[in-house]
């Protein structure tokens, strides 16, 4: 089984993936950002402090890793870049987050204002979800703790031989939250 966990930076991908890996027997987590770092797959750091990733090279590195590991383990791929890569994957989980909570988490990381804004826009327009759905028909957007638990139970049930009923495949709109943000006195120029 190859599961991808994606979403805007700081939505909680690694935390969710760790819980999933603890519940899913014989699983191996692959953090895409670690692969970028380990193989220095970026050309430079841009104006807002983000790595400009060599996407084609990253894609082939991850494909090679998948080929090497998929016969041995269930794989959990984790990262915000996943929707922009062409990868073999059975199921994608897109984590969503309340926009104000996202602001708090990104500010706690001391990201520059422009970087917080960029990620807020990505989350608002569901960049990861829209892209992920183009690549994988089994793409689930989730946000609440209950949805996370249901998703882990479902994924764990797949290789068990008696799969549970699949969760509802829905789109989570951030329109109301965005409207609230743009009509409030926000410092992100939104
Ligand atoms: N369910 C949760 N409830 C409260 N806080 C959470 C939850 N999940 C994650 N967090 C917190 O949010 C922050 C970001 O979480 P995490 O590192 O899992 O996100 P990420 O999506 O993997 O980020 P990145 O894209 O940078 O790798 C961490 O401080 C984490 O403790
Ligand atoms: Mg992470």
C-alpha cells in the first residue's frame, strides 16, 4: 500500500503520518523534505526563505525509493510537494486546517509575512487538494480529529483483507474562513 499525506506547510502532516505509521503494520514513512535535504535537491533559497526544489530530480529520487521499498513495506509518503510530483500512490490524504490556526503555527515558526501569506493563499484555494485529485482518484480531504481517526482506521483495514467502508470523498471549502479574514484587519494584505 502506498499512501501519501500532503497539505499546506504546518497543517500537521508529519504528526498525522506518525500516528498512521504506528497503526499500520509494516509501514515505512518517507519525508519528502528529508530527501530534498539529504540529496541537496534544490538550486537556491528564494526571497522568502523557501528552497527552490529541483522537482524532476526529486521525482526520480522518490520513484527509485518507492521501487526499492514497496515490496518490503507499506509506504507513507509525507510532504507538501507531493501533489506536484508524478508518483505511484494508491491513496492520498490531504490535511486541511483552520486559517487562523495556520497563521498561529506559521508565525510560531517565525516565517516572514510574505511566506505566511503565500501559505495562507495555498490553503484558502486548496492548492494541494486540487492538484492531488488530478493525480490520484483516491484523494481524501480531512480536517477534524474524528476524520483523522476514521481515515487511519480505514487505511489500516485495507491490507487487513477486510477493508472498511471508505470515508466520504469531499471538498473542504475555506471560503467562509477566507471571507472572515479579508473583512478583518489582517496584516497579510488579503
Ligand atoms: N492535531 C493537532 N493538534 C494540535 N497541534 C497540532 C496537531 N497536529 C500538529 N500540530 C502542531 O502543529 C505544528 C505543525 O505540525 P507538523 O509538523 O505535523 O506539520 P507538517 O504539516 O508536517 O509541517 P511541514 O509541512 O513543515 O512538515 C507542530 O507544532 C505540531 O505540534
Ligand atoms: Mg512535516
